């Protein structure tokens, strides 16, 4: 059964990137959604050219030798498939990687183990001059507060 095509509204962020392929280099919109990552060809009335559910994503990482490149690794038929993309700047690459990290719990099986080790019990001094217990946890995109 084919994966249903997501609507454009399902994507939380979009970046203009260059896809590196054995066929050549192509401009693509790199779209990050709540349930998937997709690339869209901007020259063909926004046709989706790649669609990866988070269940098939292995990782999205920077290429250390260049300031703008990333590698998307997905599992296809039991094998890892690597695709390289170039962002327009190092800042844009950092933003793209941060946006992907917001959904890391959907593709990284070790994520919950990592988060559970980074929970801190704290007290918050409230405006009514009382202390209230809470938890702070450090994730890959920031520090979050939650009630115990």
C-alpha cells in the first residue's frame, strides 16, 4: 500500500537545498513534517520527489568537512541509503538540523534513554512567594520544564 501524500500544510519547516545525486545536482525544497521528511521539486508544481517516514529515517547529520552539507540516512529494503544535500549557508544548515532534532524521538530508538538521564528535579519560586516542585529536562533542542 502506498504512503498517502502529505499536504503542504503538514510540513513545519522548508529549506531550499541542492540534492547531490549520481545523476547530478538538483534544487529541492527540503520539508520537515510531523510524520515525515520530504523533498519537493520546485520546478514541477511542487511534486514530492522523496518521502521518508520517520520510521525509515536512521539519522540526519552534518558533513564535517563542509560548513553547508548534510547527509540523510534512511533504511530501504534493509540497507542504509545515504543522500547528501547542500544548504545555502552554515546558519541555514544549523536551523535545518535543529528542526529535524525536534522529531528525533520518532526515529532514534535510544532517544528516550538519553532524555531520561537528563531530568533534573528543581524548585521554582513563584510570584506568590511559594516554591513549587518541577522537572527540567535537557533535550537535543533545548531545556524544557514539566510538572512532576
